[in-house]
């Protein structure tokens, strides 16, 4: 189950960069986040209710509100918003820094993580691999004059991974003993969807959007994001946080860009160079390093 959950988080979340950009062709960013997470949350909680689970647990709802808003409302919401005008490669690099923030914010495991040469080396090497992977995109993006929105987006991309790592660790260290992971995940998504609403009203997205003009590709993309990106992958992620060390779970931040690049190569005219190949190899090597203590103990 652990290997399956990691595979889902690695592969499915890596594909969401691609599908978020396709969905943004038809959906404005705040409506995209609100619609995606509200539908996913309602579906998840409805399924739990059908199975006979207790879904209205006040403690679970409070914890889910904090972790859900931090992870999905801020962390993922920033990614959705900035992908309107910042290249996905640059977004992927900034988001990859979440793996480092997991170590910085996980105070209870500072001694264990910071004294482990494999974990520290893997985190640093993995981040360098992501930089190599998207080096060309960074150079091209920075060569052009940056608009105010792009500069704001860059600042937000520093804060987003901090919010995501903080919300993840909060979820890990505040277990909802009275509810299942599915109920907890459902409430996290539902609470996060509410966090998108003020932005949608402030930007008049609900007033200006013509639902009839949304292209089929955007609808199919948001369906994929709901079923696979939110229900399947996010549920797997929350479960992994409970059963595996946070540093191991955080390796998704390095593998996701690899999947994003491979999808881009498959479905677009993009070509891959030697530098990117080296970056891919370095990233995969860093994940192996971070997990090496686990392999050695088996």
C-alpha cells in the first residue's frame, strides 16, 4: 500500500501541472480551485457517509480547516494563480523547495534529519537537479522584463511551499483519531474550497465567467483534477503523512517535475537536452539518497 500510494502521489500529482494549465484556458483561477475542491470534498464525504462513517466530527473539521487551507487553499492556490503568467518550469522549481521546508519546519525531527547525511545530501542534490531540469526555462524567463504580477507571483511562490509544508506537518502531528483518513481528506478539500471564494468575488470571476463558453478540454481537465489529482492523490498523500516520515513523503516535490517534463515531451513539441537528462538522473538519485536509511535498515 505504501508503494502504491507513493506511485499515485509521484505520477498523478506530476501530471497536474499539465492539467491545471489546460483547465485555466476555460476556468479563472479562483473558480478553478473552489470548483475542484468543493466537488472533490463533497464526493469524498458522501462516499464516507454511504459507508456508514461519522462525518460530522468537530475536532476533525477544525484540524482539517487549518491543514486544508494551508495546503490546498494557500499552497495549491498560489500554484493555480501564478501559472497564468509564470512558466510552469519556474513554478515547479519553487514548489520543489517544499521538500527542504519539511526539514526546516519539522522541529521535532531536527536532530534525526539534520544529522543524517543521506537525507541532507538528498534534499540539496534534489533541488539542484530540479534547477538543472528547468534551467533553460529559468534563463528565458529572467531574460525578459518582469511584470509586476510576475514579481508578485515569484514572492508568492516562496510562501506557497512554506504553507504547504506547514499544513502537511500540522496534519501529520494532529491525528484525527475519531475519523478516517477519507473523512479528514474530504473536509480538508471542502474547507480549502471556501478559501478560494473571496478571491473569486473580489476579481468578479463568478460574474464574468460564461459557463457555456468553457471548452471541452478544460472540463475534461478539471474532471481529471477532481478524481485523480484531489480524491486519489491527495488522499494517498494524507495517508502517507501518517505512516511514513515527512522527509520521505516530501520527495514527491522532486519527482513531480520529472513527470511534468515527461508529459510535456509526450504531448507537446518540446524536446529534451543533455542538461535536462542530467537533471532527471540527479533528481531520481536524490530520492534514492533520502530513502537510503530505510533501505539499509531492511
